[in-house]
């Protein structure tokens, strides 16, 4: 018989990127007494990965649990960035309700819409938390109207429209049920969770069913499956069968060796867990996302939605440049292959395919950020490899016509830069859908429908065009008809002519031709890209050239040569900059751009063949 388990609540926190989800979880942990009085706690304690901390974004969803008035609240912190949407989709299967966090100034943003749509489709109750109400420019009343409009647009039913609104400042650790009243602590939010989020339901006497929604990976114990107990109980040493809704042939008999529940930031070992509990199970190597663990006498998989397909791909290959193998620890194709396939253990939105060449792998993901985070993680671990320019994954319709992924781009820019942005996106096959003024008429909000390939390499340009004041958010829309060719880059590359060490005299002569990426003393090789030029074609230049000594002295001969500081590209900028005939060489200490074909004669021949 199905019954409710009143001492548990399962809730996910969803929002647009940077609206304060992780900070909110921090405060809920602090105020529920998870930490000792004198315990030193880092900011955004849930972001455990180095890259998450540096960039201030959540990449992987995290589980935690707090106790409030004898009720255990399992909280899942989800990523806000569209590239990690695969994470959000699946964790919602574990919870009975969501907290939608919306910035009191920015209001409803594209990703708010994306995550909310997912929650409403699953018929989950929503608590709306208007965050950052202590900002001087906060406009909570208008934002509430925006959120309600969004609910109507996404066809929410009446019960979902009756959702409670909580006004909070996660940073200050306060929440209130009234926009005009400042709270003193997070109690109103805790109470709203208890009152509004339904308790998990299930049949404790039925056969065991646990749906695995997340996979964690640990070097020592291997794969750890995280999921919710839907029916029955699960015990240590219990015999279970792994089955999958999308793969009816998959039936694997196994045993539960270790079982954990979440408590604060820790996993606590337990002997058994009942309905509604979120558990972590280790010791089963064949476990995957979307699998159901069942009792052997009743094998019934739980339906699970398919994860959104990747839209963008890159080639990862063994580095074969003249400087290969000097800086990295892991450089062979075996190292590269093992590492990429290991990533599949935890990242469901990623695809890795082997190609005809043993040294090259095709890696597909949800967006440039998704793949750049993987590249950054690998270089920090000591890998050395090369990657190609990102390309989109095309589909064909039933008539054999070519389809490409389309994105919706939402852009907020100061009024004076709106014209430049519209012009640039028009060249990249963008279609202006909507335009309006925000922030008291000083900013313009633009809405574009644009091919995903039109956004490759655009973010750097966008920052330059808007002097760093613009905000660009994109979300995958659908596949649409192919829009025609796009010219990615109007500027050519400055290419090193010979191998050696860059010398000030050679660089001084080179800087007149364009912007340099390297400084004196850096190693270069023939075919390496050392800068960009204002002209459309590539220029080869010798930066290893020394000044010839003469026995005559003129008055100006000994003047010091002044070099302009080189433009040092970050990983994202370098991925944006490279063209289709170039590669990015990634090592733990350096990022170098190079031509695919290093030999100048062979390169010209290849270009002539293309033409």
C-alpha cells in the first residue's frame, strides 16, 4: 500500500547561472546547524571543483541534506549554465519539488525558462525564491509579474500557479514572505519547504525499486550510483537486478555492497534505506544513469527521459608538433583514450567516438563551455594534446535536407552598442526576433534566433564590441534548416617562418604587421601562429631574426627597441580564435595555436586544392 513518508523532503534548487543557488544552499546548511559554531567554512562550499570555484559557476549537481524540526531535507544544487542542462534534466527525477531562484534585478532569464519548463513537465510543485532583494536596484514586484507571465507561457496548471513566493538575500542569510519586510533568518524558506513540497510517496512493502539519476566516480571504489528509493527498502548485501527502461535487454544480477545516505556535506554509511531516501550505492561497476535497481522477483524498470543530444563536436588528438612531449606528463594516444572514456563515467551529455586514426577522437558535447571545462581539467591533470575548431553536428530530415542546431540568444547591451551587435549577428545569420528597453531605458534587450555555428568564436568579439558591458545568454532551441555559409574570421594569422627562440629584434619588426601572442624568449616552430594580422590572408614572418652587427655606429643605433605587450589568450579565447585549418596545442603550461599543416609549401598546395 502506498504511503507518504512525512519525515523526508526532496527538493532541487534550479535557476539561471549566477542567480545565487549555491550561496543559498550554503546558508541553508549553516542555519540548520551542519557546521560547528567555530568551524571555518569556505564560500560556496558546494562548489568543490577548482574550476567551479575560479569561474563561480556550478558544473556538476551536488547532493546534500539538512535536518529541520526533525525532518530531513535532501537538497540538490544544480548547474545554471545551459551547457550543463543534462545535469538538471535528470536530477529532477529524484525530487518532489523545486525551488526556483530568480535574481531580484535581472528577473526571468533564458535559463530560468529552460529549467522551469523541465520542472513543470514533470508536474513538480515550485517555490519561487526572489533572491538578492537587498541590492539597491532590486525590483521584486516587477520580477514576480515576470515569473508569473513565464508560468502562463509554459502552460502551468492552477496548482502550479498558486505557488508561494519567498523573498531572500542568500548572502545576508535572510528570507521573508513579504517583499517590503526584511527577514532575520532562513526560517520562512524552511517552513515553506515543509508546508508546500509534498512528502515522497511509495510502497514500503513492495519489491525494491531505485532509479539511478546521477553517477559519482571515486578512484578507490569506482562508480557510485545516486538515486531515490521509489518503492520497498534497499539493504546492504541484498541481491538486486539492474534493468533499464530504454534498453530492455539489459538485465544484470548483482549485490549491494555499500549503502550511504547524505548528511550535510558527508556521506554516512547505513544498513538500509526506505522510500523517499536519496542513497548512494557503491561497488556496482556496471551501473549507469537511467538504470533501475530492482528485486530479482519483480524486475520493473522506472521510465526515464532520454538526455538531450550533444550539438557541438571537437577533434581531440595526440600532439605531434615539434615541441611535443616536453611539458605534459600524459602524451600518448592510450593516455588520451583512457582519460576521455573515463569522463563518460560521470558526464552523460558527452559522447566520445573513435575515428579511423588511432591518435584522434571525436568528442561531442552541449556547447563550447562544456568542452572547454573538460580541456581545462585535462591540462591541469598533466595531459598534453591538440584540439581542432569546434564544429556543429548536423542532422538530415526525411527529405534529405540538411538541418543544423539553432540557439536562442538573449542579449542585454547599453543602447549605444545595440547597432554593432545587431550588425555582427546579422552577418552570422542571426534573426532578430524581439527588441525592447530595460533598466529604465539605458539598456536594450535583444532576442535572436541564430545557428549554433554563428555563435562559435563570437563571445570574444561581443565583449570587445560592448566594452565588456554586454550580457549574452544562449539556450538550445531546436534543429532548423541550414542557413548557408558563415565567414568566421576576417583576420589572418601571423605565422612563424622558422623554428627557434623569439628575439626582440624579430618581434619588433613583426608587431607592425598585427597583434602578437608571444613575447621574447618563447620557443616557436615553423607553422606556429604567433599573432593576428588586420589583413584577411596569413603572413609568414621570421621572429628569430637577429640584428646584424656592423662596425659603424649611428646616433640612433643603440636605442632600445620597445615592444608592445603581447595579447595572452585564455583557453576560451584561443578556442574562439582558431580557424578550421588550425589546431590548438594544449599543454599543462602553454597554449599554442598552429596550422594543421606545418610545412609552408604543403600548406599552399592544400589551399589551392580547396580553392
